[in-house]
C-alpha cells in the first residue's frame, strides 16, 4: 500500500499519519507534500494506491495540482469546508473527511474508498469536476463577511474583518479590537457576527468572545479545563469556557 499525503499543516499531517497507522495493520509506505510543487514532483515519478489531500496547500489549491498533473489514484479530500462544497465530491464518488475529523470519520472515508475501488465504480477526477469544485469553493468563500461599517461621531469607518483580533459581546452590541489595539463598536449581537465569519479563521471561545487564529500569540492552561489566550493588541487575556476547550484544541489543528 503506497499513499500520498498532501497537507500543509504539520499537526494535521501527523494526525492523518496516526490514523493511517491505526487503520492499516499490515503497514504502508507514504510520501508527504505541503505544496503544489511537492505534489507535482511526487505524482510525476510515482503511482499511489490513493491520495489524502487538503484543499488549501502552501502555494495554492490542490485542485490546480490535479488539473495539471494527471493521476488515476482515488483521492480522499481532508478539509474544513462544509457539505455545500462536498455535494460536488459525491457526484464523482470521491470520499472526504471534514475537519475537525476523528478516527471514526477517517475509517469511514477509507472504507468508502475501498468499497468503490473494489467495485470499479470510482470515477477519475477530471477537468470538468475540478471546475465544479473550484466554483463551489469560490462561492462558499465569498459568502463570508469582509468588512464592517462602523459609525463614528465624525462619520463612517470601514473595519476589515481580517484586522480584527477579538470580538466581545456588550449587550445588543459588540466591541471589536483590531490588531493595533483600537476598539470599535459593531451594532450587531455576537451570534449574528459569528455566523458571518469564516470558521477556519474565527472561533467563539465562550458565550461572549470570538478570537482570530492569526492573532493568537500564546496559549496556557488554566483551571477547570480552560485555556488562557494572549491576543495581539489586547491587554487582558481571553479565556475558553470549559465546554469549548476540547473543540478549540481541535480547531487549532
């Protein structure tokens, strides 16, 4: 059994490797790449029983790799994108694992691949399917909030979502702190705001606070299964609730 793993995040790669070791008792060999460049090199010189691939690699989308380098290997996608995108995967019999995934999720995806492949019912990923996947991904990404309109005494200010480090509930409003430490009032409640944000980048760590993964500087353990988080531009540390800590740890991976 020879497998190619395409995953840019080291913790996610290590998780997949652990799951593979648990599933395949007879052993296997594998190659690991983090980019389109790596994938091109491996696929140009090797054949694989199947491929485990994230969608977002270091230098672009894995779809672009599979569009430029021909492969007959079945592909199991491992990604944080939801079922809206994966409807397109199912049409071609391609298995997927939705992050944050478990050993059981992984086992089911590999078993699905084995079942389809043994029955010779697997359809090779072709150019038309790749176009459908990329279109679905693009439509999903543009639905997330890009900026908020902030009303100030001297007029209106645009606050880019990518600049926000922490959002804190304050009654029917929220206070957003940007990466320079400035605070801004958003005239929406925290549930409404959270539903508009990309779940790969933002996490609601408790009932009243949302953090941006790119601005997490330090994480330390706290009592009652909680975590203290130091955020860029924020003086006070924020804290996960005991009920969200486990899911937060998975999200970080």
